[in-house]
C-alpha cells in the first residue's frame, strides 16, 4: 500500500512543463513533411528540383564563413591594437559595414564595388603594359587589361558580400573574446621573452577561441539563412530555386513547405554540431 501511495504521489507531482514540447512539435512536423516528400509526387518532384539549390546554398555559406572568420580575426586584432591608425581603420570598417543592411551590401558589392575593382585592375593592366618587357609580365598585364565584370560570377559576388558583412560581426566577437582574457596573461607572456605576436598566438588566442565558439557557431547558422539574400542576384541557391519552381508550377504551398523544411533541417543540424563542439570543449554559455 505504501509503495502504491508513493508511486501515485510521483505521478501527481510529475512536471509536464519540463517536457520539450517545442522539440516534439518540430520533430512531428519534420516527419510529416518527410512522409509527404516520399509519398506525394508533387512534394517529391519539388524536393528533387530543389536539391541543386541546397548544394549551392551550402557552398555559399561555408565559403563566405571561412573568409568572414579569417578576415574578422584580422579586424578583431586590429580593434585591440594600440596603433591609432590601425584601430581607426578597423573601427571605421566595422561601424560602416554593420550599419548597412545585408541585402544593400550585396547589391553594392555586386553592382558597384566589383565593377570599380575591375576597372582598377584594367587600368593597372594598361599601365603595366607601358613598361613590362618580359613575357610573363606582358601576359599578366595583358590579361588584366582585358578584365571584365562578367569574369566574376554572381555567386562569387554574393560570397564576397556576405563575407564582408559577417567579417564585421566576427571582428567584434573576436575583439570581445580577446579582451575577456586578463591583461596579466599578456604581461606574463611578454616577461617570458615572447613578442606580441607569439603571445597572441600561443597564449591569448587559444583561450579566446574557446570563449567565442558559441557566438561563432550562431553566426554560421545566421549566415546560412542570410545566404538566401543571394536570390537578389539571381544566384541559383535554395530560395531562388524555390521561386523558379513556384513560377513554373504555381504550386506555392508544396514549394515553400519544402524550402522551409530544408532550411530548418540544415540550421538544426548545424546547431547540433555547434552544441557538440561546445560540450567537447566544455564551453558553458
């Protein structure tokens, strides 16, 4: 009787609010859409059509992210520099880029910055041909003088724009991580005979990277979603492929259900990888 009373008390005291209902709902919706993709011809054909867009989306995301993290680290280091010129230039870049909407930045890079850069390369090519004498230099400057904007595809322009935009955010992430390390560690490293770059490489950055991994992972997920903005350049990523599918079949519900399902699957997968890395490195947010 006492055991039954204890079991009854446990059942009555069970906290249903602790169940992750949101995760259960997402899993249920995902399974339902997966069933439709397998069983419904319209959903299946839409999924087959959109697969190429998924590959392009992932390519844009990871290429832009690699450039953004690399450039952002350099800008972040410049933001902690005591050199007034270096600090001012880095801060100017961060403030300007962060103040521009991403879609505007993509359009600006694609239709203003890239053509201006191509014109500069072409001018350097013409200038180099006036004094170049060796065969290699002549060929190089000849190629530069014939450069056109069409040589750089829209996908690469989108990658450059996204990398430039997210580099400003990553710079602030790295700056915060570096400044969170106590000054005494830099002073101790310098007292041991290290120079500034050695101390930053072997002492400060390894600790800072562990602390900034969560926001870096969140930015990767955000970049995956922002890669959809490349549709303004008619790049055949997932969103653009969805628009083309909708325009050709007029099946709006099926098309954008699959598009949303694919984006959600990718973001949840990347978020899971980030959580695993955090647990492996024993990072606590």
